[in-house]
C-alpha cells in the first residue's frame, strides 16, 4: 500500500510538470453498452475491441456528452441542485487545464432470503482527475470498503483470498461473511501526436467485443501497467507491460511472489463491417521455484513483435498465449463476434485425439446490438464461452495466466461451458439491466486435477487422453440478475439502485441456492462481477 501511494504521488507530480487531452473512461460493460449504436454502426470503423476507450474520439464524443450532461441546466442558480444532479463536486476549468473531484458514496443493504441473513456494502470513495493542455489527462479513484456478503461470495473469497476482482480480503467482526478491503486505480495518459497514446498507472484492460474475454478481461484486481497504443486509421495496435502479484502458490514453495506480463494486440478494420484481431502474451516469473530472481526480461521490450519465437529462443521457460478475435456488423443493430484463445497446441493430437490434455484452448461466439425491436437504447447481448480443461494453467502456478490469485481471462478459469444473455435499457435517468447466465463445469474432487482450477499444474492431469469439458464433479449453475437504477448525477454515476439475484449451483456434493434483494445509493464506473462459479468443492 505504501508503494501504491508513492506511485500516485509521482503521477500527480508528473501532472504538475506536463506541458502538453485524451479523456480516459474506466471500462465497465454496463456503461460501455450505451455506446453500442455508435460503436457498432455500419457507417463507421471504430476500433471497439481495446478497452478502455478514449472517449474524445469524434465518433463517441456526442454520445458521451449526451450521457454525461443529461438534465444539465447551467442557468440554474441553485448550486446545491447543480452539484447533486449535474456537476462534479469540484469542477475547475482553466485556459489550458481542467480539474474535477468527487466523493463516491457506495452503500447498499440487502437480504439473502435463502440464508435468512442481512447483507450490506459500506464503501466511501474519492476520485479526482483532469487535463493539462490538449494532450495530457489523469484520473485517480480509491475506495475504503466493508461488506457482509452472501454465502456464495464468501465461499469464493475463502477459496481465493480476494474480494472478486478487487483486492485482498480481510475479515472482521468474527463473522465469516464480513470483509474489508481497499480498492485503488490510477491512470495518466499522454497523446503526443494523434496516432500515439502513452498511458501508465494501476488499472485493468479488456480485449474483445463481448461480455467475457478469453484473452484479457477486466475481472482480476487492478495491476500496475505501462501501455502504448498506436492508431493508424484502419489498424490499432496495443503493447502493454504489466506487473502482477502471485500470492496463491497452490503447491509452490514460495507463497507471495510477483510476475511480469507483456501483451500485444492488433485490431484491423478490414471494412466498415469486418474486423480481425491478433493477440499474444507472455507471463514470466520474477522469481522461480528455486528462489532465483529473474526480474524484467528485456528480450520482451520490443513493442512490435509477436512473442512466441522470442520465448522459444529463450528455451520456452515462460507461459505464452495467443489468440484471435473477429466481429462482423450484420446490420446497424446486429453484430456477430468471436474469440479463439490458444494456450498450447500439438497438431497431431489436436486432429487425432481431441481429448489430449496439452491441447488447451477456448472459444467464444456471440451477437450484440442496439435498439432491439426498434426501441431506442434497448441494447442486448447473447454469448457462449467454452474453455477446455487445463487451459491457462502451467507447470508452476507462478507462470499461470492469472493476477493476484484470479484469472486474467474468464472468471471461471477452465473446463466449462457458459451461455449468457444481457438486456439493458436506458430511459431518461432510468437504467434497467437483466442477465441470465447458465454454466456447466467440472470441479476437482478426491485430490484429482480435472482441469478447472488454473492454479493446479497441468503436468498432473486426470489423464493424458480422453479429457472432456465438464469432467470431474459435474456442476450446473443458473444465475439470474435484475437491476433498476435512477441516475442522480451522471458525472460520477451517482444513482439509486434496486437489485435482485437468484443463483443455484448444483452437483452431487452440494446444492447451493441464493435469492437476495438489495437497495442502495451507488456511485462509480467500476464493474463488480457477481456471476461467479466455484473453484473447488465445499
């Protein structure tokens, strides 16, 4: 935590000395789906797969301004009214710079009807940011959190040690469902020329057009990064270096270590309708199992190479992952998209023995769009995700595809099939959201690695051949969620929110049921995922 606050201080010092405005909008699916009509129009070639967006893009700015300034009335002389409903708490606009700051209350109470127990979230945050000139922007947000969570979230925290997608979990009040944690993100962005953006900080990156990503998602907790993004018209290219914690160490000697990651993604808009994307990454340990410190590997410093040949030239000591994305705009209101993630591949067994344990891959297919049935702002998504057993795992947990004890890709790890449907509707200040999620997966049992837990070593599979998706403790999950929000202030997403969750997770060992309702005053653009699957039996 001390290092984190030092980093934020350095970011602010950098702001003070900058001489040279890309507006960075934190990513969350619930907010970004509001751009569907513009982002997936057949009349434009916007690069949609790399998120967060810079919303000063001319194709997005009109929609962004209409969302952020809805109901604004600068002529209203009542300062309290404007601050509550239309403006940042602090909003300073100079000749060459801007600055804003907001308190972020995030409080809700709920009732877990199945467990007959009350739940709550008590979170108070602060955000501030601004611009310096036309090329530099910064943003910092932080929260202090306490919560009593439903049983299935508490089970997840006990298995993983992390509040889902946020931070280390600390218990208090001698209640196994009571946790406290901190959550901090920071980002600085500099655009020296219109073709290049340089950003750094502590946050998340999402690759893809769907709700989930099998390549790089916004699920794991924030991590330090340095990112270069080049936009050359029909081609957009990202190179990102990141530094991750690795406290899990299921069977490794060292329990609290760190690792590095390098990620490349090239997005090519072939036409107004068709886009293709190419992804690769390498994860390597800062310290190996023998205690030898490797540190940053400068052979991965080149931002414009595909990494697998470099990793192979080094003797293949690291974890390489490649992938492909595509989308095709069938109409203005309907886009088909997909992903393919390849962790390891042996051609002979791939075609002759599809159950070979070392053929590790996943794929995604989906459709999404805007203005369903001609209803303005009624946006939708239907998606299926499939990941084979042992994908994302490695010969040592320090090398697996994770950050801070959680997957860098799909939250469920591996060895699963999922179908998820989402419906969102915005009308004036009202936001409505509905989700249906069905999952089928296999959990480890009797000390055998069936391939779902990515922190287990893939060198100890159930069998070399004959592996199937869902092997192990066969489990089915059904997840239903609905939310109704009334936006009080769009500048920092302050809203009243009523929500409900119904979830079942069933196998031959346990049959968990959760039915709960919540109500609260929420504010933030962070995406908090609660549609989670168990990692282990319990």
